[in-house]
């Protein structure tokens, strides 16, 4: 199934039913008085988060969503029936914005969380409501309220603890395969993932974290080059970013230091807040280096980067260093969860 993380829809809540103007007419009951009932309310439209859904593909094609109108009031003080509400099921992590007003409607980050998208109109009042001691035969009623109409933008932001960042072919997909059960495509030639992948990393029986792999970034991504910028939103909920760097690229003219700095710059251009997130530098593919110069090459790279934060040297292909890295990530996540109280 194709991964869709954006959609624009229109929602039309139902109009309420009009109030009725009616008088009681029965044998032996002269001047029975008003008995017009109220109109029913129109149906509202809600969004509900569902962890069993992982894409917005249904809303890419079904763009219009309407609730039914309420029924009008009747005689004998019969109120019109209210219309059923409509519930739109969306993936957990969906952010809903009013595309015209530019305001946030809801951020559905928990399973079964519900948000009102468009409120149905109230039904009108029947003439029985206007009866008084001096107006015993009122002929007025009130019209129904219209339902709300909104044009909404849906954005899916994946819920993950860890986000992977790097150039295409930096080894992100291989890494997530090595530490979890996720199975994104990998190959021995340069290419990039086309859609995000999630993997659950279990450090032991009761300790785990979720890691997200997004398509690789390239220089100019913040201006629209490549695919990676389209999926950077999925890193906004993460606690930690792992910046993977290919220390032994296919192209002999490639400079890992220059490439790593370019990715950091693209991240800063896209979102300053995302750039300020905790970020660890992961030097990957050390298995392609001679064992005698591995440590020296990594040390030289870190020095050239002027990197002051945590860094790790691993081989996602052979698994060398991956287990130790996962334990350090788990410690960081547990500390973050404890500090935030989650």
C-alpha cells in the first residue's frame, strides 16, 4: 500500500431541522393551541485516532465528507430526529489544520483520541415555545442553523522515539534492519528509501523504543530537491536524531565531512527547532575500512567535523557496535521519559 502522509479534505456538517408551526386540531377540543415541535440537530463530523491505520491514503481520494441534516419538527409536539454524527478514522499522529484560517484544529497523538472538525447546526424551535398568556396562538418558529463547513489539511507525523538522518545510501535502512524487525529495501547499489519505515527495537523483554527511517536528504532539500524534505515532519516528534554518515562512500570524490555538514545545514534551513534537537553522530560502514586504520579514520573524521556531541562507530551490515549503540539510546530515552513524566 502506498504511504500517504498528507491530504486536503472538506467537511460539511449537517444543517439542523426547521421548527414547525402547527396547532392541535381534534374533535371536542376547540382552540387546542400550538403544538409544533423543534427541529433535530444536524450531524457533526469528528476525527478519531486509530492505531490500526498507518496512512492517509483514504483521504487522498475521498475529499468530501458530509453529515446528514436534522429532520424538521412535526405536529403533536413531535421533535425532529437528530442526524447521526460522522467519524473519520485517521492514523495516530495526525495533525489537522484549517487550511483557510491557518489554525490548528487537533493533534491526535493517542489511540481513540477524538476531535470535533465541524459542528452540526442546531434545530429551529417550533411554535409551542412561543406560547404565552397573551399570545396563545403563536405562528412564529425559528429557522435551523447551518452546519459548519471547513477545508482541512491533514498531516501525518509518525510517532517515534528516534529518527534516522543522513544522505541516501548512508546505511539507514540497513541499520534499522539490523536492530529491529522492520524490513525496508536494501541493495548493494546507491538508492534511497521512498517512504518512512518504523521499527521497534527491543533492548530486553520490557525495554524498547521506536525508530523511524525516512528517505535520505540531499543538498538543496530545504528548497525542494529530492524526497527527504517531504518527510522531515516525521522527525519533529522524536526525542533524538541519529545522523548516519557513510565513512567509506562508493564515490571516491565524495567528502564525508562536507556531506555531513551539508545535511546539518539542510536540517537547520528546514526547521530551527528540529536542528536544535539532541543529535548523535553515527559513523557507519567501518567494516569497509582496514581494521588497522578504523579508529584513526573515525578520529580524524570527528576532529574534522569539530563534533562535540556523542558519536559512535558502527557497521550496520555486520552489526558491529549496533548493540552497544542501542543500549546507549535506551538509557537516553529512559532518562528523557523520566524527565518528561511520560
